């Protein structure tokens, strides 16, 4: 009976942990390095979680319509090593950011950096950094 519970517990742990691993992806699988974006907008939500932190921003398009962009950044730990805190971005903040657009053309991107309202420039710990682009394999 004890073995049955141990097997069930291990199976449950693997099942729960596997979801995060499956959710992780490479930059090239989802984003287009040839489609850089640079925008300014108002923060509507911040999701500080693993494996990626997201912020959501209302941006007024050239057509005058407001679109809510979901911008992916690195892990919370990686962001903290680059000077971020959980309070760096707050709902209502007006920010500027650069990054790369999703391949599917949706209002989603991978952030390169974020310029806060006070002028502070923070790097987003993107999986597509300038250093990584220069590596030759």
C-alpha cells in the first residue's frame, strides 16, 4: 500500500512540474527577430511569475484604436539581477518599451527594455539579447 502512494505522489509531482517545462519556449519559436517594435502606453497589468514575467500595456495604434499588448520578459529572478523589483511597474504607469513582435501578428511581444516614467531604463532579460544574436554556432 505504501508503494502505491509513493508512485502516485511521484506521478503527481511529475505531472504538475511538467506543465511549466512544456510552457517554456525558445525565442525563435514565437517571436520574429526581424519585427522590432517600439511603443509607449499605459500599464494595465503585471504578472510577476515563472518562467516569464509579463506586463500588459494599452497602446494607441496608428488607426486610433487602443490595443492591449502582452509583453514577455525574463524570469523574476533574472529581472531582479538586472535591477527590477515587483514595484518597478505599476498599473497606470506610462512607459516606453522596445522588443520584438510575435510571429502570429497578435498584440504580443518579447520585451528588450522598458523605460519607466522617471526615465530609468531597465533591461527585460529577454531570451533574444544582442549578445546571443552575435554568437556563432
